[in-house]
């Protein structure tokens, strides 16, 4: 397990720095400090390794959360906004997921997995009466994934993601009145810094 984790982290560093096209197996092996045998024991190709990095994204966010309902959804986006600045595994996974054009890796799993995670929590919030009756939980989950994807790309272009936490707060200030009951909208903690 330690060897596999070292390979994934080494790959994340290389993918984050060079992208999929610029990454090579030899560069990843060197960064991870493993032999070719160890590399191919765990991953049969660069594509498999890229998928492992891409699909590790929730593991960098979900374990840090203790909140419930709609506050948990907000907190997921806040943790994500901070972690993408500091966590190479998350950053590389996001880069690989967004840069699939022109590569041999075609995998929508990171997007669909996030949408499913959000939908489960939103259904709990809906059951607890936190959402307006008009909210379609499935569509809202997919919208949030799309919105966050675009927001981090824009933020990366204009500020190297330094303003992403503030942009995430602004997103929720716009969305909450339309999706949450008034009582819940007023109770949601939008202090992004508490989860930094």
C-alpha cells in the first residue's frame, strides 16, 4: 500500500507540473522513488495511473467534513477551494480531469462521482426540509459540479486560484436564496476561512 501511495503521489506531482502529455513513466518513477517493476506491478500504464489520480479527488475533501445537510455541501466546496491550492493530489486530479481532450484518457468518473456525492447529501437536506420544494436535487448536483469546474478554471486563469475561496463564497451568496428555505439560507455559515 505504501508503494502504491508513493507512486500515486509521485504521479500527482508530475501530472500537476507537466500535465498528462508532458508526464512520462520514467519521470514518475524517479519522483516516486520506485523501480519499473514496482510501477508496473501497481499500474499497467500511464493512463491507469492518471485515472487513479483523477479518482482520488473525493478522498482529499470528504474526510475533512463533519457538517450535515446543506451546510455539508457548502463546506465541501469550501474545503475543495482551499485544498486545490495546497493539495497536489487534488490539483493534479482536477488538471487531468479538465485536460482530457487530446489524451488517451477519457473518464467522466470524477465528475459523476462528485455529482453522486452531492446528490446523496442534498437528498438528506431535502428530507430535512432544508431545500425549497422546487429544487431538483439531481440537476442541482450536476449544476454544482459544472459551476465549480468552471469557477476553478476561471480562478486559475485570473489569479492562480488565490481568489477561489472568495469566489466560492460569492457563488453560495447567489445560489442559497434560490435553493434553500429562508430559515436555512440565513443559518448557513459562509465563513470560508474556518475550513482553511
